[in-house]
């Protein structure tokens, strides 16, 4: 390699490191912003519960009032825990230590459970979710990772779906399970469709969309770890379709990689 080629290679590497540093800095700023949002109402909710209990000292607290407050509190805590899980995944996945715990899973059952957990969020975004998964679809997967794949794709569809319908389809393709998540929102420019699967990248840089820019990266890494593939097809202004294909028996691939 000539001196000129070596210098060009080093300059390219420096630019790459600068981009990674900028992305990491932006991520840290986003972490502070995103975690502050749920923490403030969680604290206020706890304070409200405490004040209510103090006012009712010596009397009784309405069960309906208490149940409503606790449901709201638990919902906010759930969202906060999801955020912490995503932050933890950045270091775990990025270090390459993505250990899989493979077990028999009914993909249809898991999919229904995950989608049901997004009912409030979808309603708040005015996005109707339709689910087509007519038959049980058994396979050997990491249940936690499979759930994260679905959750990240559904969350992404709600965030960028512009309040329009979202269609989710699960089908069998021979020895593969195929999951399609389709929205009709803002779409993704062709030149950005590879970038969005990188760490700390988002389909749009608008602050209003929120998120850490790691959801689709975790999807790709988790799918790859289980021997599958993920792809996106999108047109600006017309929405996006994310397609995941996973072997129904990931046990053989995992065994081969450790031999």
C-alpha cells in the first residue's frame, strides 16, 4: 500500500470515528432528555398518591381512585423500564455478548401479547392496528429477543405512522417464520434505508419523534443472532414495510457458531 493510500485510509477512519463520537454524544443527550420525560410524571404520580393517603388518614381511600392511580403509575413505570432495557442493550449487543436462551415458542401467541401491550400507545397516536396471524407458528427462538424484535418494530410503526393504520402479518414460509409490519406514515428515503439499522440512527432527526436511535439496530442484531434477516421497503410519504424472516429452529445455527 502506498503512502497516499495509507493516508487516505487513515483519514477515512478518522472521519468515521468522528461520526461515531458525534453519534455517541447525541445519544447521551437523548438519554437525558428521554429519561427526564417519564421520571417527572412518575415522581408527581407518587407524590399525588402520598398526598391522597395523608388527606385520607383516619378515613378510607376509594378503591376506584386507588386502582386508577396505581394503573397509571404502573404504566409509566413499565415505559421507564423499557427505556432502561434499551440502554442496557446498547452495551450488551455492541460488545458482541448477545447470549441466546433458545426455547420452544409459539410466535403467534407472543405476537398477540406484545401487540396487546401497545393498545394505549396506538390509541393515543390514533393508529389502528390490524393483526393477521391465523395459525399457531411454533419455533425455537429466544423469547425475550423475539419479543424485543416485535416491540421495536411496532413502536417504530406507531412513532412514524402519522396516525394511519398499521398492518401486522405473521406467516410461515417453509421452515421460516415471516413477520411483516406495515405502516402508512412518513416513509424513509431510499438513501436512508440502510442507515436506519445502524446504532444511534433514526429515520428522521426531528426531536419530536423521540427515541434513542437503537431500536432498529437491536432488531437487526437480534435477528442476525438467530440466523434470520430483516429488510425494509419504503417510499417517502407512503409508509414503510419491515420484513423479518427467522429460521424456525435457531438451535442448529447457535450450536455451529460455538463449535
